[in-house]
């Protein structure tokens, strides 16, 4: 055989073997029976807010909040004889660069009360209750910063918070930092600057993606390390609070956290969201929380 | 049930000792090389009763004393030998069969063609003709056993590029692959594109997928028995080949003529040389394998064998977004065997076996990585006895003991922004030790001329990981002959499995981690029933069979939802256990003789699993569930020198989990965006169907070089002739411009032409 042809054949074949091909394909997904998504976290002394959206088929083109919000629902929160009927409202989210829609009440939430959420949407009714009775504030002892921290999410920088668990009860916690971001700030994950931030700084609330419990550490000092959601520079200041949340919120956010890990990490089995307070027709939570006092935090780098 | 089985076997055996018979025993061998012919048929033409040779070419046949007995000895690819012998006393008979060089000049005594597939009380067993392995289309010039196995009914191919095979709804780990009785845990080379078994060193290949004889255990779904050649006992012989991927060389010959021989076979890849001009430095691949075996006949009653195998792969690959990995894996096995004959009726084999398997894999996908190391070392001792007390019985008994050492470890995390990824230090992995012991007893009993039964019992016992498990495994296969070419067979088997490879359903790479049973991990169990109709046509030239099976599997192992392993994770704690079942119908039409040989195979099957902690407790299709599995493979001798071969395969696409809905969770634009998946069920979607056509032409001639004759062969082939972009896996992403979710399919192997050159002298 001609040596030249043989060489070409060999190289072609070897190249083909090691160069995989990738293309966008159209998948006809199994039929999807849509659900609704209900999310509401009550906070004493604050006006109640309920996010009420529809879920859509995975490849549906509707991706904006404006497309997903369910507009004509009848939503009320009752506690004893007090009935708060919530109205649709919106705010422009400069990070997402679109309007965010929610139902907003008028009656501030109080401590030591039980609340019931009732949503009427066409012929469907969704209802759940939560209480502000058993929530206790934790106390932040101190904060710190680490440039290198290794955990399930890999190696990342982290804000370290030492706080005191409220003894003699089951507690669930979530991290919160309030700070300002500007046009130079990028989201940590996607490294993208929002085109809507404009010249002025915008206040954002970073929430920890992980939630924590006090199992086996009742009444002790807890340490958590949180990866910042936005870039920062030396001297960037924020205010940290620890949210004491109830078990329904904990379960929901814990599932979200695990699913998010499985979405990104191909070596993790997919996580199915389980039925929660609203049964099988709705996903979400109706919960309550209290926040610790704020601790100021300044990024060293 | 068990009690009756045992009692029946003892009574029958005792009674038969008093029968007045003669025994004809001996070996059937290749006339030229004196290589044992495994599974050769030996039939007493007077009574039409017969037997077949065992793994060492030995047979023992009991017959009524007579002035003359005509024995018909046949083996596929060989000329039939009809012997008339005076048989008044026990006879030791060694039969030599001559190779039938090409079917063009084949002369066959049609009535004597082998119909053991119909007449034997054995089902779910397929002997893979070496001729098929050597003549069917090749990938990149490499002939391969496992590629042929994947074309058989009831066998489903693994993902392209991850190879392996699934048998009757069982996971990869449920296949016991043995080379000269040593377990080969990972029989793959080159990302699994072909197997570690060098075709030039193989004597016999047999797949058992149901109706398991009692001597086999430890796996739920299949036994793949590969026997290495012993080596030419009469002359030195060299053969080899040069293909696109590798070069192989086999050297064999007598140590002491007609008494002792050796074979050594080696294969080494040269892919890196080819890749250098075509790819980056980060893509590399090298592998090698070495087979060696020697045997020595100590006398008429004793024969020893020593075999050794070592294969290793080392690769680094940088390709599409989701396909970056580096791996190093290999198997080493060593077997010492001693055959001993007690008289002419009892054949024994005692084996001491060592094997060592390791897989190290580092993989990066979507900015996450996983590092895993899984290793197994086994030390095994076993003894098997085959007792042929009379014409109607063949009794087998034996025991086996294995000491397992496993060292599994796995880490998965996000690729760090700076610094190094976590690595696994092999020496610091906590090892797990376990012991596996099993006894068995079985009888192959011809109740009458039309009814036969193979029944037996196996009793395994396992201890390790703080737990002990035992079991009783009854096995029974019955056959009812409707006529000489038609039979109906049924079987029922129970199996236990104490080693488990836990598959990761989402990763596109072979990341199975081997674990042994423990107090948390109970043994896998299966119960399989099968019913089959077997029919030969055209004087046994065409074999057909239809088999239906139903199999239940308990204590199946998968990872829990969201389980992520870190270095100190106790792997047992992130597992979840469930059950599975599989049922299907398999059709095989096979033509073994003539210019055109090959087979058509079709399987319809359904395999589901159910785990309390997965898929909200509901049943779901197994990841390897494929409803339709069709293959057509054939080889046609165009002329004395030219042969054309082709195979076509069609499979239903593999199942995978696709989110059906999208949920937006407004979390104040926090660390991750707020889009979550709503899964309706696990493995709810299918990759596109897989189909492929491979072809090859070979030209074989005997030519002279420097005055000496040698055989040379050119093989020209094309894998995936019409370059179908078959799906390897699908992943989901978001289009950066439109922000719309989209699915991307990765395909691995387009058309791959090949040429290879083989020689033999």
C-alpha cells in the first residue's frame, strides 16, 4: 500500500477517535404537569411577602419573572381574627435586570403568633401554617475571613461566623449579609457584571446557600464558613446576620442546596424536590424567621 | 426442595455404581498443535448418547460394552472424526481433529453435526466461535472478544466508549469475567473500546447468562469464561499483527514435544505516536497486555498449567467540555492449575489463583472533578471434581475459597481556584478484608432419551465488614426433546453476590467503585427463571432459539440522591438499597457452517429498579434498560483468499434523568441563580437510538519469504460506516445569549477506517 495513503489513513482515524463531537439537540421531554411555586418567609415587624409563581416545562422559553408570576391569585394571611389580603407588587431587580413580582401584605408580622397562608388560584387552593412562637435569636460572637477554605463546594474564600446556638431547642440557621455593590462588582459564580447596576451602588442581601442545624451541638458555639456571592475589595463593608429559620424552610433550602450541587457537579446523583407543606401540587415553603443582631464585617482583601 | 435435591442425587449416584459399563475417556485435541479443544462433541453413534469435552479437552463417556462402538467427534471449524473402536473394557482415547481450513472445501457428515445446543440440559449458554472473533469487523484494526459478546442475545452493550456489557438486566458488576479461572474486574482497554484479551492467545470463549451450573457463583447475571491457549506442543510458531492502535506478537511452542508447551503473547499500543501530530500534549494513551502460559503433562493422569496475565492502561484526555480525564487501571492475574485423573471416571482440577485490579481515575467535568481509586486483590483456592458414574450421569462437586482485599476511595469537589486538587494516597486508603467460601454439588442426569435435567446446589458463605452471610442456591435446568432437532428447556437459579460496584448514574465515565458486603451492605440476590425453545434446521447447520426470562434482584446498590463523597466519607453511609427486576425475550438464529456464517439476534427486554429513597419510592427504568436490542453479524468467504464481514447493531437509547420542569426561586440574586429542576421521575428520558454498521474485508494468503512459507493477512475495515453520530451522553446547559436552557449531545466515534496486517509462521 502506498505509504502516504496509509499514513493519512492512520492519522485520520486516530484523530477521529480522540475528537468527540458536540451539538445542541432537541429533546422531546416527557409531558410535564405544571406546579406552582410558593415562597414566603415571615419576619416579625416586617410586612409579609409571598412569591407565587408557576413552574414551566424545562425547555419552555418563559424565563422571566414577568412570565412566571401568577397574577390573579387571591392570597391572604390570617392570624386569629386578623386577615391580611396581599396584593401583587413588583420591584426592579438591578442584579437580575428585570422586574421581580410578589404579593405584599399590609399588616406587620408579630412574635408569638401562628399564621395561616391561603392561596386561591382558580379552582386550586393552597394552604399552610407557620408560627413565630419558637424562634429565638442567636448571638454572633465574632467573624473572620479566610482566603482558602475547602468544603463540598471545593476550595474558595469564605466569611467565617462564630455564633451561639440557642440551647434546649432544635434550631436551624441561615446566613445573611447586607451590603452595597456597584458596577465593578461581579457575581462570584458567573463573573458577570449586571448591565443594570448603573452608577449608583445597590443594596443586596446575600443569603448563604447552605442551611445549618444544631444537631449534636446544642447550646454550643457554631462555626460556619460562607462563600461570598459577589466580588469585593479591601475595605468592602457588610452587615452579617444569622437567620433562625423554622424546619420547613430548612428542609426546603437544604434540598435546593443539594440539588444545586448535583446540577453543577456531574458526579452527584440528581436530587428530587420532595413534597412539602403544600403537598404534591406546589413546591415551596411558608415559614418564619428571626434575625440575630447585625455584626459589621470588613473584607480584608 | 433442597432436601429432596440432595437425597435424589445421593440415591442416584449410589445406584449407578453397580451398573456394568465401560468407560471411554480421553482428550480431544487439535491435530496440528495438540491444543485442547474445549466443548468438542463426543457422541456414541450406537446409542446417540454423548458428552462434550471440558475446559481441558477431557471427556469421559460411559457405554455398554460392545464389539464395536462408533464414536463421532466433532468441533466447529474442524473436520469430523468418526472412530470405530472395540469396546469391551475401559478405553483411554485421545482424538485429534484436523482444522477445516476454510469452509469452501468443507465436507460434513450432516447427521453428525453437533446438536448439543438442542440436546443438552443447559440453556442461556453461548459458545462464541473463535472463527467469528477472528473474522468479524474490527475497530481500528483490533479484533475483540467483548465486541462479539455484545452482539449476542440478552447482552446489551455499554455506552460507546465505556464498553462493558449488561446481561439480562444486570449491572456491569454482575458479570464474572474469568481468564483461566482468574477474575478480571475490568476487562477493557482504551476507554473500553475493546477488551484486554488478546485474540491470538485465546482458545475458547463461553458466555453463561442463565441456567447457571452450580460450579459458578458470586455474580447475579453472567459468567464469561475465557480460556487461554496452552501453546503448540509440536512446533514453534510465531504470529502477530500491526494495526492502527497496537502491535501484537505471540510466540508458542513445545518445551518438551507433545508433553509440554508454552505460549507468550504481548500487545503494546502505539497510539501516542499517531496522536502527536493530531492532538494536544494533554491527550495521550498507552496500554499493554501480556499473556503467558505453560503446561506440563506429568504423566497420563496429571497435568499442570501455569498462566499469567497483566494488562494496564494509562491515559489522559482533553476533549469536549465534559470529557477531561486521566486514568490508570490494570489487572494482573496468575493461575496455577493441576488436573488429576482418578481412574477414568473422575477428573479433578485444583487451582490457586491470584488477581490484582486497580483503577485510578481523575475526571473533570463542568468545572467539578472527581478522583477515585478502587482496587481489589483476591487470593483464591478451589478444587473441582467431575465424576461420570454411568451413561446417564455426570456429577460435579467442589469448593472454592477467596480472600478479598478491597481498597475503595473517592473524592469529588469543585475545581479549586488556586492550589491543587485533592489527591488520593493509595497507601492511606482503609482496606476492607473479606472471605468468601462456597461448596457445590450438581448432577447432569439424562432421565430418558428425551428428558434430561441438570440440577444442583451451591452453598456460599461470606464473612467481612462485621457481618456474615450464607445462602443456599438451588439450580435446575430441564430439557425435553421433541425430536432430534427440537427441544424445550426451562431453568431456575438463585444467586448471591458479595462484591458490589456502585455505579454513578450521572457521570459519563466509568466511575464504579467496588465494595464488599458488610453489616450495611447486604449481598445482592437474584432469582431467575427461563423458558426456551431450541430448534436446529438444515441438518443442524442453522441453530435457532427463543428464550424468555424473568429475573428479580434484591439488595441492589446505588448512591443516595445528592450524595457527594469527600475524602473521609464512609462510602457505606451514602448508599441506598433497593430491588430490581428484568424480563425479556431473546431470539437467536445462527449459521455455523458454509461460506456464509453469522447470526441474527434480537432481544426485547425491560429492566426496572425500585428504591425507597430514590424517585420518591416509585419504580423506574434502570439506566441500562434498553427495550430493543438487535444485531446482525455475518462473514462471507468471497473466494479462497478474500472474506467480507459486516455487523449491524441497533439499540434503544439509554435512559437518563431529565428535569421536566423549571422552578424559579427568588433568592435575592444570591450565590447561585434561582432556577431549580422539577424531576418527574428518574431515568425518564432516552438518548437517541444507537445504530451502527461496521464492515471489513480481509485477504489471507500463504506466501514465501526468504524461501519460507508464512501466512499473511491484510484487513481493511470501517467502523460506523455511515458515520452515525450516536449519543454518548447529553448534558444540560443555558445558552449564554438567549438564556434559554438547552440540551447538548456529545458523540464519540464517527466513521473510523482501519487497516491492519497480520502474519503467522
